[in-house]
């Protein structure tokens, strides 16, 4: 018996198991609470498009409320502002608690 067809058969079975495992968990996690939020693009984001005076436009931002509402929050995080880091840590803890509760409810 040739080895090549057996290798392809085994590889196909492994691929099928992996694909089936991934597809089985598609509906397990709920969507992010509240969905995407929109905010007007700040001036520096609009200028980064390369257009000298780009038209006003809306961009979708995904993240926790403070990140979306306050355009300076990202800059404050980058500068390691203690208040911004505290807000970020609070949001991470809340998200982990929601994820844990969701996984506990599913079992």
C-alpha cells in the first residue's frame, strides 16, 4: 500500500475534526454588550487620511464606553495616566466577570 493516500486520508480526518470543533462553538459566546458604538472621528484621525480638509464622517469604535466617549482616553492610556489605567483595569475585570458568568451558565 502506498503511503501517500494514507497520509492524505489522516490529514483530512484531522482537518475535519478541527473544523468540526471550531464550528461547534460558533454560537456559544454572546455578542459584545451594546454592540459597536459610533463616534465622530477626531481631528487627528481625519487628518491621518491624507486629505487636507476631509469631510466630517462617522467611524465605528469598538470598546468600553470611556474609550469611545473620550477621544483623549487612548492617549492617556499610552502615557500611562493612573486614572486612565484604573478605568481600563476596571473594564477588564468587568469583562472577565461577564465571560466567567457566561461560561458558567453554559455548563
